[in-house]
């Protein structure tokens, strides 16, 4: 008797049309078939048509001239911005003089004692060692300058961010109004903040502090709003049933329930403020950032590293202390906790007074360990032996040249050779397939705005660098994240490395790439890869580890191998986390590719740097606006949404 085997069902056209993605692409193809010939007949193909470009240079130049002409005479500057500037200068100077008055021993003791009370003895010892290392490297005074600016900027950022978050957390209308503003502030690269602030406040500390506040306040606002909106409804109803007023509910229930989000907002604000305070060195912020910037300008890697190490140490200490405070929040209070803080205060006062009595407020010059010269000798050796001419594998400069010739140049030339309407179609297709028609419309409008600003080709150059960097980041990041998710030992080994890399300010990443690769687009891409890689690895590892163990057990009971479990179970179930990793990788890469304008990255980054250096508001702001649009487009193209399956998606 013949065995009857069922043939697999054939997927015909009706079956394909049931796919939402196919339907979306067919509708888009139909619209393109109608609109593209019309656009091609009206504006021709090729690069963005000049007829669709809006010239912003003249009005921006007039605005810049008006600000410069009236900065010393107009009441707005005299009685508002002038007072703001004076308050900032006085506050920063007061904190700086206070730190100097306490002396190096007092500041070190204060940092260690606070870390001890918040996080324990191990972090206290690490904090003390970090401050001592700043002195040993000869960077005590610049460290105090950066710390003083940080204290004022963080306090202002927390106040502004908390007030905005409070308004957004209590009002749906304010939340809708603030959301696009905060989105823009977070996508806009740090450099783009500097030019308008410099025009209003001039070069110096006030401009640096105000730029830092603008950059660092959004995470505090977002997390404050998130904490207030996520408060336990049952607790709020219980408090309301007791007859409390709205103000009492806010002070006794909402804010206490949002403490962890508030502390996380403080942590993020501190880290972003430190990053911006370093970048703001280009507008006269002084401190450690100025030392790094001056060293980079003269390609003095040793001096840049001597200033970069204290920045990393400060970042790690501040991150660990605030993170530990967040973890201990809500735990049972230690017995006699108040007495412990009193002991810490007495110990700090004793150390500070002893330092003044013995006249040892300044870090002794004889204790300074100079690392610039040996580092520069090592860099010279690397340049002579690794930079070029290495047998078989070639040198780092050769790698950078090959990467530019074989990857960056073809990608840039290919993107710039595409007809402008085809770029918009590709963006629309990607955004609509992964999201909704609204996300697709937003992405297309953002890309069209770049053309209207008149920076189509530089933007595509920047986009080519971002795509190349993201491709390398995702390959390395996914591979490393998968390996870490499958090995507890590897994850433990990677954790401190990733922690350090995630706390380093963007500026610092330029130091090693300049030493290894020189200047150009490839070093900018390399810095962006290193900066974005930790986030991709972390998100990938976390996403794979959070896959339901029951699904893995079920597949294992059916005889699936480890590789089959990864490919057929873990990766599909971790898809949201992987898409989030792609999204975060794109945003982080874009931020550093723009800063790469300082080391020869060119494109929009160069325009921002040029506009800042020359005080050219038109060039700098137009490039900054194009970067925002590029970031918004990339965010929408890689941001999945749960609404995609709903009607109208």
C-alpha cells in the first residue's frame, strides 16, 4: 500500500498579501510609482534639488550680528543674562575656593568618607585612591576646577530637571509638550549646544555651565516624570481616601515612591554633566577638559592621557557612589546611622584643619609622577613599529587607510550617488516596516528637512560613517553579548571593563584613536565603535538572559542543540532587546562621529566645529539641526513599536 505524504502548502500571492510588511511595501511602491515620475519631471534626479532648499544663512547671520551688537547694551542681556552669568561665576568660584581651602587631604577625606557612609569601605578606599591618583598625575588643580563646575552644573540640572519632570509627571498636557523637546535635547550632540550659548554668554565658565545644564537636565526630567507616573495606584488611592490634598499626596506618597527613579536621574545627570563639562573646554570651561583639548590640538598623547585618567576616575567614582546609594535606598536603616555620619563629619573636619595647620593645602610638587614623557615615548615606539610597515598584517595607519578606501569611501559615494527621492523611499520603507505610518512620516520629514537645510551631501557623508561604525559595533557587540550570555565567567570578566568604558566621557575616546590611527574619518569611526560597544554588549546579554527558561527547557527536551536553542529560541524571543541594542548603538555612534570633527572626521562634525571656532552661527546651527534630523530619522528607523499591529499601522 502506497504511503501518502502531505505536500507542504504553497504560499501564493494571497498568502503573501496577508503579511503586514508586504502590504505596507506594496502601498509604498504604488505611491512611489505615482509620485516619483512627478518629482523627477519637476526637479530632476540626483542630489537634493536646489529649488527645495531654504537659505537660513542670512536670517541666522542677522540674528548673530544682533546678539553681538546688543550683548553689552540691551536690557535683556544687562538685567537677565548678565545677572545669570554673574550668579554662575560667583557660585563656581565659591565652590572652587572652598575646595582649595579644604586642601587636598580634606577633599580626599570628604570623598572617601561620603563613599564609606553610602557604599561601604571598599568604595571608600577606591574613592580615596582615585583622588590621590589625580594629585600624583599633577592634575589636582584642574580636577578641582572641573569638580567645582560640576557641582554647580549638577545642582542646577537637578533643580531644572526635577521641576520639568514634576510638571510632566502631574500633567498629561505638559508631558505631551515636553516630550518632543526632551527628545530633541537628547538627540542633539553636545557640540551643537555650545555655539548659541557662546553667542549669548561669551567664552568662559557661564557658557560652559549653561551648556552643561541644557545637556544634563533631560534625563532628570524624564526619570522624575517616569517615577511620578509609575507610583503605585493602590498606595495613592489609600492616601487619597484619608482626605489628603493633592500637595500632601505629592509630598508623602508620589515623591517617596519615586525615590529610586529620582536617584537614577541624579546618576545619569552627573554622568552627562561630566561628559559635557569636559567637552565645554572648547569654550573656556577650563579644568581637565581644557588640558585634554590642548593636548589633542598638539597631538600630545601623554599630556592628554595624564588629564584623561582623572576624568575617568572621577566618572567611575561618581557613578559607583550614586549607584550604590540607589541600591541601598529603601533598605533597612543601619543602627546608629546618624552617629556614623557625625563621626564622618568630625573626621573630615579634623583632616581639613590638620592640613591647614601644617600648611599642606596644595598638592606637593615633589609628589607628582610625570607620565607624559614615557607615554609619548611609547607612542613614538608604536608609531615607528605599529603605525605602518608591519609585515603581513600591516600597521594601524594601514588599517585606517584600507577601512577608509574600501568601506567609508564606497559607502559615502554610493549614498551620495543615489537619487534624493530613492533615499526618502528607503527611509520610509524601513521605518514603516518596523513601526507605524507615523514613524515613517516622521523619519521621511526629518530626512527631507536635511535636504531643505542645504546640507544633503555632508549629511550623507556623516550617515555613511554612522552606518559603517554601527555595522562593526553590532557584529562585535552581538558576538560578545551572546558569548557573555552563555558564560557567567566571561560576563564577570567583562563587567568591570564595560563599566569603565560606559562611564568615560566621549572626549576621552579620541585620545587612544589619535595615537593609533592618526587623524581622519577612520579614527572618528573607531572612537564611535569603542564608545557604543559597551551598551550593545550589555543590552544583548541582558536580553538573552531574560528569555523564559521554560522555552529553553522545552526545546532542550525535544533534542535541540545549544546552537539550535540560540538560533531558534533565544534570538527570536530576545528580538525587542536586540532592536533596542541597534537603536542605542546608532544614537551613541552618531554622538561620537560628530565629535570626530575634532580629529578630521569631516562632514557635519567639521561644520559644527568650524562654526564654533569661527563664531559662524549659520554654519554651526544648520549643521546641528541636520544632526538632530539625522538622529531622529535613525531613531525612528530602528525603534519598534507595539502599535505596528494595530489598525492604521
